[in-house]
C-alpha cells in the first residue's frame, strides 16, 4: 500500500511539474512556440529583411509588422510540417541538400552569389538549412498530398464537355516570350543576374551577348530570367497567348514580325522606341476555331488545371489538419495586440 501511495505521489508530482513547465513564459526573443520548439525573433527578422526590395521605400511600422506576422506564420507552418517529416523519416539527406545548393548557386558567379547573400543578410548555413527544410517538407507533401491526386481521362472529358465554349478560339493567337533590354534601368524590376544596362551602348552590347547565348543553344526562358529587364523575366519572358487584335494595337512593324514567325523561331534584337531592344520568341500559334478534346494540348491543359486545383485543396486541408494537431503559441501576435500595434522592443 505504501508503495502504491509513493507511485501515485510521484505521478502527481510529474504532472504538476509538466503543468508548471507549460506555464513558463517564453523568453524575451521568442516570437512563437510550436510543440515546445521556439521560433526566435532573429529568424523572423532575417527572413523579413531578405524579402525587402532595397530599391523601394522602407515599409511603415504597420506594413512591417504585417509582413513579419506573415513570415512568422509561414515559419510556424514549416515547423509543423518539418516535425511530421522527421517522424516519417523524410528529412532530406546531406547529398540532396548539396545538390540543391549547387543548383541554386549555378546561375551566379562566386562574387555575384556572395553579394546576393550579403544583400539578403543570409549565410551559406542559413541557405542550406532552408533548403533542407524545403526538401523535407516537399517529401512529406509528395507522400501525403501529391500521391493522392488522381485525374482520370473521364475527369478531363467531363470538364471539356461542360466548358466547350472556353476552347473556341475567336481569332488567331500567338504565344510570345520576350527579353527586354533597356538603357533606362527600372529599380522595381529585377532579374536573376541583377544585370541592367545603364545606357544605349551597354544595351547594344548586352543584346548582342544574349543573342550569342541563344545562338549557342541556351534556353530562352532561362536567359530571360537571367537578363531580361522586364517584369515578365520571372516567368521566363512568357507573355501567354496574345490575340491578333492585340497585335493591331501595338507597333505595326512588330505585328508584321510576329505574323511572319514560325513556332520556335527567335528574332534578332528589335529596336524599341525610346531606346533599348526587344528579343522575341514565338512559342506557339493557334488558328481560330474550336479546339477539340482530341488535341493533346487541350487535354494536357485541362489535366494540369484539374491537378493544380486538387493539389491546392488537399494542401490546404492537410495544413489545416496538421495545425489543429499542433500546439502553437504566437507570441508576436499577442504582443502586437497588447501594445495596440506597436513594434515589440524587448
């Protein structure tokens, strides 16, 4: 009997100690706690700084706090998913991290890469840690979400039958990609190489260099992402399908060039009014009329769209379920509410 009493007393003491541990206030630089794991203020601040455009005005206090809350929420979700990946032994290996790191670094010279790290305030260790996290989470989602997606031929046929009018092309359309070189650099536009011409002579030399790369077999989309001085650089210069009527509203000479091109063809640099150059690629051309379900591009387009819809739904559902199972304390959000929107100074 005495032994039983001691056991119960020990159990009660352990329960009391655990309860006290949960009630201990987080440290002054802890901005969130996920299942006992602290997310530090420094981590949020570093991610926040890496997302700021150095050429844009500094955000207001309210804008900065809103973005920091968003960054913190992403880190919370990442931590929850990473925990699950660890429990399922899906953490990325060192070799996988190194391969991805090399891939991320490959578009830049060593000097350019170091400058980018300096601009974002990140270290190589930070970058590799983030890569490991992303790869691990992707492994988890591939198993728990992507593997469950199934788009059948019947799904594609049903969508086409319900949306047949959507595939009736009213006029010829041209899928165009472009690379823009301007002698007047726009501080709000960026490319992967941070490469911008600053005068007409530089623009001419840059255009010639780009053509040399393309003639040597470089991928147009990759070159656009590296060098184009246009917002479309992030999508490889892709402008999507442009109706012929829209070409009528542009430079008549430009329309003449596009209409004469064959799919896959790339132009020489075209002078732009006001200075600079444009290099175009005609990716595809569609004639007017009904696009039938037998068209492989129609089928693939529908399949991709349905897949993306289902993936988005399942990802959201999985994240909601994972978050419900986790114990999360958002310290920053509580501090902002308590201080009526002031930046925490502790």
